[in-house]
C-alpha cells in the first residue's frame, strides 16, 4: 500500500473524529437563543432515529469499515482510492471548519466544558 494512501486514510479518520466531536458539541443540547441543526440530511435522520451519540458511534464504525475496505480491496485501483479519500478529506475538513465556526459563534467550549 502506498504511503500517500495511508496518510489520506489517517487524515480521513482524524477529521471524522474531529467532525463527530464538534457535531456532538453543537447538537448535544439546546443553546439558549439559537436553533442548531444538522446540515447533512442523512446524518440528521440518523440522529433523530437513533439518538445523537448512538448515531455518531454507528457513523464512526461505518467510516472505519469503509476506510479499511478501501485500503485492502484490490477491486479499486490506487489512483481511484486516492481520489475517493481526497474528496472525503476535503468534505469532512469543511464540516469540521463549519462546526468550529458554529462553536465559536455559539460561545461553546471546543473541549466540551459547559
């Protein structure tokens, strides 16, 4: 396996963890004076169906499984794997940036301290 794919995979997992943490901080409870919602309609459905924490755990498990499959399968050529991971890194990085902006605007602690 190419080292660039490993780096992209690790970055995907790191950004996913950051996205899940910041999503949890934004959605874990009402914020006085604000209506905070999940922008991703699939994640919103998942959180409403299962609850926030179980939904984030399921999403994490699916993400780890998908990255593991992508890294180990021979069905997808390396350039396509790199392209897929690059798109996921960019998309998830944007979500983290957006969540961090929301956390700052809402006056929440990024460490989860109330």
